[in-house]
C-alpha cells in the first residue's frame, strides 16, 4: 500500500494505492503550532472498529518497553491481547496534536517532555475507548511510569505551579481546566496523569480496560488488558471486569459507577439484564446528591464545578446543542431506570439548585475555581 498526502485548498487528501485502484480520502485539517513548528492537523477521528486493519500481534512480535522506564511490561499477563492498527495510530496522532487547554503546547509536546525524562505515559481507560470507537476524545488521561511526585516536580519546572495540580489521590492535572477555548479550534482538556497501575485492578467496565503503547518512533499498539475490552467497546456493550467486587464498592465509587450513563450517551448499552440490574441497585446504594451534582456538571454539561456552602456552581464554556441533547437523554434514562418520581425529586432538583455560569475571562475567578474544583471520577 502506498500513501501520498497532498493539500487541495484547505483539505488534506490521502491518495491510497491499493492493488490497481486508487482511493482518495479527504480529511478536514487545520494548522497547529507546536514546539517543533507549524503543521496540519486533522479535525476528526474515525472508528477503528469499522476498519479491517486491526491485527493481533503474535508473541514473537510483542513490543518491548525500554529498560530506562523501569516498569513491568503490562501485556506480559494472561488474557492480555496486543493489537496493531493503522487507524488507531492515526487517531492517537490526531490526539497528540491537540493543544492542551491553558497551554500553548500540544498533548504530544507534554508526552515528549516526560519521555525525555525517562517517564513513559500510557494512555488508558476512556481515552483509549473513545479513540477506538472514533469519538474523538478530548479528555485525555493515562498512567505514568515515574513516581508521581517526580512528575509533579518536572511539570512545575516546565509549566509552572498554576498549571500542575495534584490532588489527594495523587492524580496530576497538567493545564488549566478553566481556560477559555480558542474560537474555531478543537482543544484537549487538561491532561490527567495517574500513578502507574492505578486502574489495573480497580472496578471498571471491560470497554475501559484498554491502553495504548506509543514507542515514540511511529509504532502504536492497543493493549486489551482483559482480552474482551476491544470487542465490548466496538459492540458498545457494558460488562464489568471484576463482578465479584460489586459488594466492595464504596461511596467514593459512585461517580465511577455513574460513568455507565456517560458511556450510554455514546451509544453503549448493558451487556445483559443482570448488568443493568446491578448498576441500578448499586447506584441506589451509593447514591449521593452532591456527587450527582458533580457528575451532572462534568459529564452532562461539560463543565467544571465548585461548591460554596450549599450553593453549587457549574462553570461551562457555552451551552450547545450537544449539551441539550445530553440533558434530555440523561433525564430519559434516569426516568426509565428509577421512575418518574426519582427524576422529579432528584434530577430536577439538581438542575434547579445548580447555577450554571460561563467562565469569567476577565477576573481572577478562574484561579479560585482551580483551587475549589470539585473532585471528578477517574479518567477511565
């Protein structure tokens, strides 16, 4: 297969020579400024699931992680499968080219800086799931091989303390969650970096048990940690990794269980009736009005929330048709799962009590918002 890329106007056209036929693929592009100059960037991704270029990597061809990272290879475990895919590589390169909110740098610039300091960034969870199914993830997160405090120090040295924040769970955020989006530009949210193996044994959905290994020399591999995640993500089915752990869920897990609704907004459905029943049961058991406010602000309104006494404020970039559609679909799903009484007494109350405001671009409110930002669910 031969690929030739050329610009026709503002369109990047890929001429792909397959056997004796030529196929032209048009991709919308825009120009992005990086540490390494100006280059074109696609403005969308495509689903890996609908392409026939995903290949299971044989044992003898499995990638090896350089010893300088000093970590165990995550795919040297039973049931783990490793795939190569040109479409996934294109999608990941698209994601790396995204500017990071609050910085004049791209996701790839940050990853290269960490790599130069012998720290391997392994994208994982919902980031990889969305890249796989072609959702164009802007909420990018993953694990880091270095000690998280070392990474925090490296971040501060390069970008300053205001753009490098670490919480009590040692989750590091690089960038500003409250910086205004640039007009007519796709931009990534602040990068979320977790300690190594944070999510490897945590309760989660199989479709989220995915990672990407980028060897920084052009090769990208999909890591399916359960052997089922790729297929479940492509089928958009919700199954749980460790079902015996259901009863071990704590109140802190409420937001992560609620992520099933975020996934359902993207077309996922329960793998079977038992999964649906257990999700509803445990949401009832773990229910927290305050955490529902956090979930609603972040995942339904795409905002950043803060609590001031009894008052909850959700700061959003702008209300969009997508946001309104999510509001309607989320309300319908809750009504179907919990009944109209729950919807009227709980969700309507959340909407009524929550004050939705745009980010203030002219005062220091954004800095105070960073300090008071409410906790979010894990990036997976």
